[in-house]
C-alpha cells in the first residue's frame, strides 16, 4: 500500500514521494509499518503519540541514506492491543520480533521520546542485536517534574477535546516556543490525537517506570544522543549522565529545538545521524557525502 505525507508542503522534506505501508503478524499484535528508501537498515521507533505519521518528515530525510522501517507501536491502530498487562518487556519484545521476522541483521535502532527509551531498553536487554542506538528526546529516568505530573494527571483523569486551548498550549511547550506556522501546530495536534488517549496515558505510565541509571554501562554498541536545547522534558543533566555511563556515546544539543526536534529540525537531525553512522563505520563515507552535497 502506498501512503503520502500530510505534512505541510512548505515544510516537507526533499525526499518527497510516497512510501510503502506493510503489515506483519507478531505474537502480541499485527504491526503496520512504513518502509522508506534503500540502504543500511534503520528502525525508527515512534514516541508517546502520533505513531509513524508524526515521524514521516524525519523518515523521508533519513531515507536519502537508509532503508528506514517505522513500525506502529502496539495500541496505535488497535487500542485494545495495549492492555494494562502490557509492560516495557513486551514492547522490547515487539522490536526484537519485528527484526527477526524481517530478517534484519543488526540494524541501527533509533527512537524518539518514549520510543527512545524503548530503543535503549532493547539495546540493553539484547546485546549484539543492534549495531548502534540513536535517541532524541529521551532521558535517563522519568523525573517527576511539575510539568510531567500535571501531564500525567490530565492524561489519566480527564477526557480532552482536540480543540482545547489547554491542549494547544501544551503542544506549544513541546515545540519549545510558539511556532510561527500555525499549520505545523495543527498538523501535530491532529496527528497526535489519532492516538487513543487511554493508550497515551498507559505509555506515559510505562515511561515513568523506566530508569536506566546504572544499566547503561552494559551497552556495547555506539550510542548517539540528541537533545533540543529548549526541551522541557529532557534535562541537560540527564543527557550528560547518560554520556558518562555509556562506554561509547556521543551527544549533540540543538539549541533552538524543543521536544519535537525530530519534526522541526528533521533535516538537521538526519544529517547528524548520517555523520554519526559514517563515523562509527556503518555508512559508506563517499555515498553519504555525495547525498549530503545533493541536499545542500
């Protein structure tokens, strides 16, 4: 099945065109996944809400250099797949089973926000299964800040209309500043609310259970950590702590980006990922340089 991007034309990535949408039965659910580009395999895990659709601009930019697989997480298409009994171990198992079913040998694993936490958990629990791990918008632990406590209480306790002024203000916080293009806010709001609120709340609760402190030292693959300088959900202190604990880690901060850096800075993040993959020997230097030059 072919799908096209709903992202505002003015902000669309250079890759453009359509992508393939496929289905694959797993033990826990039937996963829909999007397939972009050709090259070194890279699995891209979505965050708390919005699923694969919200990652479309980033995936299209990465597709200039990689074969990008974006699986819809459990509960995204069918909320009843995401029961209260589902835990972090099940979501990690979904990632590994997805790789096995497609016979992907040590792909790069990249995750955004909650998907970044799952990517790190997968790499820790299954050493040698992935060639590298890349995360944007993930912290070492879920610090109970006021913003996070309020967000959790509202997601768990109050049904929210998608046109609520509170919801719109919350998404402004995710951007790190008020976006100049209202179409971008509308795109994010409409896409995120395609995810059932109960599923968002359950993922939020699972995120609060993840604590990587003292466990990151077992990572035996290169790690690349990307943080927005205006990200209110990921602290600079937490990122620095992760870099100290991971044996082979690099971090980059995008000063003007918020939690939604993968959307507002998609092309820049793709170029950083290409450079990282080249530096650790996972991407051909000549091919990636030529592709970057063609985008300049």
